[in-house]
């Protein structure tokens, strides 16, 4: 089935002809669980990720984002070009995803939020783990404007998490910390895991394995909620830290959360260019082609637990050209 799906996909891309040759798909991942997650069963685990990477290896020409940016700028994008990216810096990227990528001869770009390495934890994972660990059958979340929510089933916990995250996402960093302290008190969870993110040696292992390391700020703030000076510090310090870590240039960037015009603005795209990066990615859906703004490239990973559905959605994305941009910063100095 997998071989047939890959064969059909390659034929479909071939039928696209010049369109497929000019377009770049960029996949976006965060975590790859060792086993299926009961709360988030739609997130990839080792088995499903291996299946998809086998399909990608048979159907596409996989390159790093840095290579893709170079080809886009020169108009030399190879046919069936695709980039695999990971955001944030989760430990399972090195422990689960890396061996699978190696097995299929693939390379990928990993955008690391440097401030959470070596025992740190992102705020959203604090929310998730509070709701995962708590033994309470229901929670009074009136402090977050949500009222009382049941936690009997895994689906209840997922629903509570999905309601909580947008209530906290656009707060300041200090307000996020206060919200997590409040949530821990409500859930009765005193200790949260300190092994979710990569260690320094794992970032180095990715780099030594031929993977590309990109910057993703220090503390993963919403750049649009910061002053431009604060945003510059977040971006510069992340770049500096990671370059020292891998002893190599870090010249590609991913905007935290990544929605154009909402999570970052055109001024941030210009800032990223000014700071010496060669390209940057958003979370706007679509494909890239020569002439696009190299500092606002779209990304898209299809959903679906069945490979044929997943692959067809990936192919269908080749036709999308409606992704919004904050503004074009290409060719500006």
C-alpha cells in the first residue's frame, strides 16, 4: 500500500509538470511521540512518522530550508522539492524523529527555542501536563473564564487544554508564568516534567548528523506583543546561543506561532533579514515558489491518520497560493 501510494503520488506530481517543478512544500512538525498519545491521538508517533517519511523519501526531493532558500533565490528549485521542519526543540525530535530520518536518508531543519534547553519547559506544555497529571475528575477554571470542566475522559482533558491555551497564549511572559502557577494550584499538580525539551548535546547530535539548526527565539514569545527592541533581543540571543552550541552559522528562522499579521508583523520580517538570516518560515498554509518573500515562507502538514488521505492532502496543497503575508520585505534593505 505504501509503495503504491508513493508511486501514485510521484505520478501525480509528474503530471503537474512545470507547476510541481516550481513549487516548494514545507512540512511543519513539533513532537513525534514514541507511542500514541491518549490525549492527542492525532499527533504523530514513531510508527506513523516512519510511514510518512518513507512516503516522503520515495516521492519528493528533500532538502534543508537553507538549501531551499538558495534555490528559490536563484530560480533553481529542484522538481518535487520538500523541506521537513520541526519547531520548539522537543527531546523526542532527537530521540524518536532523528533515527527515523536517518533510516530514510532524509535531512530536516530544527527550529530551537534556546531558552528551554537542558531542563526547561514551554508554557503550553505546562498547561498540557497539568491537565494530563491531575487526578481531579473536574476543574473549576473560572479564574480563566471557563467555568467548571469535566476531566473524566482523555477527550475531556484535550477539550480543556484547547480552551485554556488561547486564554494564555497572548499574555506577556510574566503573565504566562503567573497563569501556570495559578493552574498548578487549581489542578493540584506540584511537579511538572523537566525532560520534554532537548539537551545541548542532543542539539549538537542533530547538527553532527547533517540536520540544519534554525533559531526560534529564546522564550517563544508572540513577537507582535513585544516592542521591536525586545523582539530583536529574543531573536539575536537565540541565534547567538545556537551558533555557539553547534559552532556553525544559524541563518534560518521560524516565527513563534507564526501567523502573519497577528503573531508577527512586516517589521519583524525586515528585522530578521537585517540580523543576517537568509530566510524565515511562518505557519501560513501554502507552497512557496521563486519570487516569494524569503522571510515569510508558508508551511503545511496535512492531517489524517491514514497514509493515502495524508498524502493526497499534501499533494492538494501544491495548488494553494492564497496564504496571507504581513507585507513583503523581499528586496528591502
